[in-house]
């Protein structure tokens, strides 16, 4: 008799006598097989859960006379950041009194966060032993359904109804959307209505093209040209946005290229455009960016003894490159960040964290709006020079229209004809199509390509 048998509990000894000497290892093996089989489909679900948890994780900072009160304030600051994501900063500010009463002033912030996910970033007494002023910074996952239920119960949402019952302007874009001129807002609303109908008519192949196009879009990020903020801060914001894009496998234009074009090619820009378009749009076209993002920021700083604080208010406007049409805007305001190194470092921390937090929303808006924008195909500007024969151009237009999604004549003279073409294909595909079409139009067999810049093509009839 072995030591194991003499020292084993009664239940184990009885199991061995009933099943035989090899039964226990076999049961363990079977259990492992069952466990592995049950986990076979887990990786996908686990990845989904991790992505959701990451999207619902927010930064928060709080102060208080004790560590507990500072920690609770930081948790509710994270909840506030989540509320801004859900309804927009402008709506959050408009309903601030109600939110303070029904949500922010709770004595139990753990109702709205997953406390076990809390990551402590900083815990420090900025006061004295007798007069404590605790600062607490954290990252924590917010219970979005719980927060949303409070918003719903109090009828707090991203958009409001106007007195006549028509839907008002969405607040999700915050202050930036409010800054857009009325005419531009009207154009944006009409465009969105048109896109909805056009998207329903798109074929499966056209939708696949749109998906591929969006997956391979090139982004260009730069700061607002007339901003009075220190240029180093602006460049820091651009670098942080590009770091997010590169780190998440998006294609981004190197900011050094943008800067080089801005400094060295301004005279070319003025000669080509007469300042009819913004320089950022022109640079984006030259660098073949599909979307360009303009960063505008305000920053403030404060120092008290050896403690330094900074805040940042960042607005990121998103534009489609070929037309310069506003696709959306994201506004974020940072909590007050702390640094012992200096006020400049505190402001840099505020700018970097705010931009990085805004970028997922910026990308999501870009993709969503571009999906609608591309419902009729990619928009191209086509210029054909030396169009003396109006009948010939009419035949060309008729044949080309049957091959593209839509074609609009912008202007026509003996010197040149301008078209806006909507086409489900890249610029090279359109160039090939133009050659094929010109081959079957009498008099246009010698048409040749002059130049392509972004989504603008120029041809000459060869006459």
C-alpha cells in the first residue's frame, strides 16, 4: 500500500476502489479535453470583449480633502468624459445642472464604473499633512448602459427638437459644428439626405468598392493656419494624432511633407488657386490624402509653488479633400493635468492626452461620413481643353455618362469644358475609361492626358 493511499481522504480512496487504479488520471484527462473544447470558440469572443472594454475606458482626475473623495471625484470625471462621448460637449454643458443633480453628485460612483478595472495613474497630496489636498488620476471602464439609462430617464440626448417638431442640429460635434456658417450647415444637411437615398441604390459590387476605399483611405493632419497657439504645441498635437493613426494601421501623411509644401510652395498655391480654396485642402490634394483633419486648440497653464497645471481645449474638423466639404468635427476638453517639471510639460500632457482620446471618434466619423459621401462613387473633377466642337463633346458626354455613376457639366466653352464625374473606381481606372470612350467618339481619337492632381484630371482633345 502506497503513502498516497494511506494518506488520501476517504472519498478519494473510495473512488479508486470503485473505478480501478487508472481511472483517476483518465478522468483528469477527460476533464481537460472537455475544458479545451469548451474554450475553442473563446478567442473571438474574448477579443470582442477586450475591444468593448477598451472603448469604454476613460481617463479621470479628481481632487479632495481625503484620498477617498479625490478617488470618487476622479471616477465621476471619467463618467463625465463618457457622457460627452455619448451626447456631445455642447449638450453636456447645456444639461449640466440636471446632470449634476441626477448623476455627477452621486455618493456611490461605483454604480457607474467597473471598479475592478481601475488603473491608478497618480495619487499625491498637494497640500500639507494637516491640510490635505489630494490629487488622484486614473483610467477606468465606465458602465455605459448604466450611464445611458440615467440619460434616457431624464430625456438628455445628443439632439433636440425645434418648436415646429423638426429635428435640430446634432450636438455630437459640440462647439465646432456650431461655428460652421449657416450656409455650410444647410449644404451638409442636404448632402446627407441625398446620400441616404443613393446608398440604398448602390449594388453589392459598389458597396464592396466603398468598403475597400474606406479601408485604404489616406489621412492628413495639420493645425489651423491662423491659430495663435505656440507652434510647438500645435506640432505636438499633430504628432500625437499621427501616432494614433500609425499605431492603428491607418495610412497617414508625414507632417514633415505637409510642412515642406506649406513653406516652399506657397507661391505655387497662390498661382494655381488664387486662394479660392484653403491651403490645407490644396496640400491634401497634392499629397493624395482622401481626408484631411484640421486641429484647433486652446491651452492654459497655472503654477503654484512647485506644482504646475495645464488644460487643453481641442477641436478637430474633418474634411473631404476633393471638395473641402465638412464631414464632421470632434471637440474635447481635458481635465487639469499636473506636472512637477513645469507648466509647459503640464500643458503638453493635456494636449497629448486630449488629442489621443479624440482620435478614435475622429476616425469613426470620417469613415461613417465617407461611406455616405461615396454613395454615388468617388467625385472627380474633369477638365478637357480645346473643346471647339460642341457636337463632339455632346457625344463624348453621352457615352461617358452611361459608364459612370453620374456626370454633371460645370461649364463649357471653346477653350475648355469642365465636368464633375462620380465613378466607382480609382483615378487610374477613370483615366483608362476616358481613353476607351474617346476612342469611339469621332475626332477624339488623339485625346491625351495633361495632368492629374488628387481627384482632378486634365485632358486635351488633341485638336
